């Protein structure tokens, strides 16, 4: 019973969700809201949700201007290209087993190529990375969120400190000490000491995995 109570306290404290939500009302103007978003969202992996609750990922950040959200995505594609598919190609590196290149395709797309294999028929097998941009009017945008894992580690560490103090001050005397303040079990006392010290570490690991979630609500 005592161990079950301790486990429930550990779970309830360490699995707290950490997040910050921002809306237009938190800023002095719409321009300030957009400015703060643009500073935060640059280069991040974003979860974009529209007003009809459909969502998608932009893995290279986004920017808001003129009441439109421009989002950026890198698309990975394994392809085999014939000579007629390529308008121009510039190779990098001297190791033929690990060539990279910038390729301009005849359809106008430019891609970075990795893991290039040159065929005897002048074809090229490679992994291409395309940069794709999309535009969404702010009126159709519900929210944009991203996860900050380092901040999650920091918050988990902070959460772990009071959790350890709670164990020492509340749980230890209530369940693991007699009326004179002596431990009822040396083993239990050692376990509690270890758990109290490790709470910040455990909290940092758990919350680092979950991350700290930042959400910007454009049309709440």
C-alpha cells in the first residue's frame, strides 16, 4: 500500500504537461503577435492546424506576413533520373562512393542530392531533398505549435526538485518513519533517499522526451 501510494505520487508529479499558449490578446498589437511568432517558429518542426481541425507538419519553420502563413518543408525522395531529366548538375566531393550534388531538373525544381550512384547508362540513383513552400491565409489558420525538448529537460528538472522535497517532508514521516522519526526500514529509507535525489534527473528525462509545447492560437 505504501509503495503504491509512492508510485502514484511519482507518476502524478512527473507526468505534468508543460506548455505555453499565446493569443493575439497577449500582445499590444497584431504586428507584435506576428513578430513574436516569426522569431519563435523559424526553423522549427511545426504542427499546423487549420480552422476545420485538419493538421500537417512543416519541418523547416514558418513565417507570417500580410495576414498569410508561409511554411517551409523539406521533402525527401529516392529517385532514379535519366540524363534527359536533368538540366544541370554540380557535384561535391572527390569520393565517388559518397558523392553529393545540386541538381536542376528540367521541370524547374532544384534539389540537393545525396547517396548518388552513377549508372552505366548515364542514369543517376540518389536521395533528393526538395524545399517546398506553402501558403495559408491566417483566417484559415487555427493554431501552430512546436515542441522544445531542451526546455522540457529544464522544466522537468525544476519539477523534480519540489517532488524530492515532497517525498522527504511529507511521504517519509507519514509512511516510512515511526512516531520518533526513525526509519521503519533501512531498505525503505535508502530507497527514499535515492528517489529524492534522482527526482530532478528523472523529471528531466521524462519531460525532455515530452518536451515543452509552445502554441500560437491565431483563431481560438
